[in-house]
C-alpha cells in the first residue's frame, strides 16, 4: 500500500540558490532540480560536500530550467553514481548543453588559479566540484518532455510541464503521486517570470492542487507595471547618464536571456536615435553560445524576430578568445560591455570591474538579483573598496541598479499566480527567497489563504505530505550541513573582508604614520580585551 509521500528541501530554503527538492515514496525517489549554491562562502562550501542523499538511489530528476542555481550540480550528481533520466523541456536541454560545460570550465580555471596561489602560500591544493567530462556525462542523461504532456517519472509518479515565463524552456512542474486513497497533486513553481517580459510569454499553471511549492525571490517587492516603451526609456536614461567620451558602461549580466534582452533593447534604442550608436561588446563565450540557442528557438519566443535582428547589428561584437576579451581594455571612446556573471562572482566581468571600478568615468549597471555575500550585492550596498582576485580596488565608478529586467515575478505577481492555482487544499511551501522575500510573500498570501497553511522550510528540513496537511519530520537530517539560519546571509568571510577594507580605509584617512600606529594600537587593545574576557 503506497505511503504518504515526503518532501525534503535540500536547497533554496531560506536562500535563493541551490534549488533541490527530494520527493520520496515507498517506491520512488525523485529530485526536482539539483542546483549550485551561490552567495556567501559558507553556502558555496555546500557544493563541495556530499549530497544529503545517495545519488544512485534517485530514480529520476525533473529540471525546471537551465539556470545554474537549478541545474548546476547535475554533473556532480552523475559523477557520484546517478545514471537515471533528467527530464527537461527541449529548450532547457539545449541551454544546459552549453551552460553546464561552461560552469565546469569556470570551476576548473578558478581552481587552477587558486592552486597556484595556494602553492605559494604553502596551502593544500583543491579540486573542482566537477570537470568538463562530468558535465558531458550529465548531458547524455537528459530526456525531452514538451510542455503539457504527461510523463511517467518513476513508479507511482507522473508529471507534466507548464510554461513558467521565466527563461527560454522554463517550466513549472505539476506532479501526481499515487497514495493509498487518491493521488496527491503537487505543483513546483520553479522560477516564475514577470508580466511584460520581452522574450517570454506569461506564466501558466493548473488549478485544484493539494500542495504548492512556490518561489519567493521578490516576494516583498512591488514594481511598476512597465510597457516595452517604459522599460526602454529607463534604459535610455541610464545609458545617457553613463555616456562619457572616455568612459564605458559595464553591465554584469546573466549570459542567458538577460544578455539577449539587453542587447535587443539597446539596438532598438540606437536604431530609433534615442541613444547614439556605439560599440556593444558581449564579453562572454557562454552568452555567444546561448544566443545561438535563442536564435534556434526564436519561433518560440515573444519578439524573437527583434532578437535575431539585434544579434546581426554591425556595432555588436561577440568575444570568444581570451585575447579578444583582453583587447576590450584598449577600446577608445564610449562603449558598452555586457559580461557574465550577473552577480560578479566569476567569469570575465571581474576583469572588466578591475579595469573600471577605480575610474570616475565608468558606470556599472546592475540589472539582476544580487544574492547576499556576492560581489554584486557588496557593490549594490555601497562599498567604497572591494577585493577582486586578491587586489583591493577603490570604487570611484558610478554604481547603478536597474530592476526592470528581472526574470522573476514581483510579490504582487507571485500572489496572483498562487491565487490562480486555487483551490489549494493543503499547504503552500515558500522557497527560493531570502528573509524579506519570504516574509513579504507570506503576508500577501495570508490575505486569501489560511496563515497556518503557509510554511517556510529550512535547509534540509523534511515534511510528510499527508491527506490533511503537511507534518514536519523531526531531525530530518543529522547533523545539519550548515546552520539553517546562516543561509541567505553574509557570513564571517564577508565580515572579515569588510573589516580589512574598513581598516585600510581608516588608515589611509589618517594624517601620518603616528596616527596610523595609534589606530593599530586601539585594535590590538580590543583584541587583548576580548582574549581576557574569554579567559576570565
């Protein structure tokens, strides 16, 4: 007799990265997503640890979309013994075929650089989370499932995809799980896109469910409703403000979809005369390959023709080689550089920032969500000095934020999406959000759903999905991989770097060496006092 299913939240619980939910019955174990953790070093360390389940015990993986925080640990999963199917939409598979090898390349390159530093410092060598060979192996496991078609995932579990409106190929997952009485109906939102998105149609989904697992990234945010003209007007204003004869507009951007949206709008503005035509440099091999995937699927996109035309504009250049990327530093006159990664955590954007952050004629335009602990969030929060690849960089460039290209629905849109899924007979789990986003969406949903049906799971928590509601599983995972309250926040690594930079800034402001030594003596006395209290 089938038992009630259980769900475990092994990622994106109290945070916005590492999405991974495990559905378990007496006959099957299914993962929905298997994403990379980003953000603080504490969270990123989870990428190197063992999974909180046995990979070879998993029967199937259902992938909502290609973004690395949802797909990025699939190569590790397969390298540790998983050999079952990874179900995804055709466009998601095409994107993963370029994104996962790119993620492996970045890891291998960064580990090589780190090991050179570690060798000089006498530290142990480290290994990448996975390799390009692991990524290639994972790609062979993908199986295409189009939107709207029921597919058996494992014994007693079937699912179908609904358009999530977030990214090319993105989907919400409707799942039916057999039980002793009637099937338990679940819906995993994945990431829900906003209305009026340039390249995506509006999100859709089924009604009449038992449980909903809903993302909460922007649950506390209300954006203005923007038309295409409104969005382009705001972008125009930022470009005009950044336009300096010897300057550059540097845009950290997710290589997949955000880059294609920005490129399309910039070319529309240039062709209309709203901004002057200047070089647009796409400094990301991944963005180049992803753009080719988008063009392949242009017929599935809203405004796909506009995108195809923008990619062929004469002033648009896609860099491929390292030499081409380095040559950008020698471009004269105002130009626009779009480079990955969107949170400034890896890739070529860090080289662009090293070259421009210290220049007053530069502008950095943040156009996406910046997770806690990332360099992008540190810049967004007003840092005057940052560390990039071991170097201290003074921030003189203008740091601007433009939240009109988000791939995520805002709080009002998320609440409307949940409302449209009614009746929801049991509970709603709020995931993929930091503290403010989770609280904001919970407050909105409490306007039409019972407060006790709204659950905010912690990392690695588990629940039985019973016929009358969810019940928590006590001590679902012992010991916890990290303290759950540390997810979605800056950690001690961020605090330490901030202290070092603040100290350097304070020393630089002092009038002479005597005053600087006085500052250091005060810090030493503070350390000594702290040690005395500990031993007292």
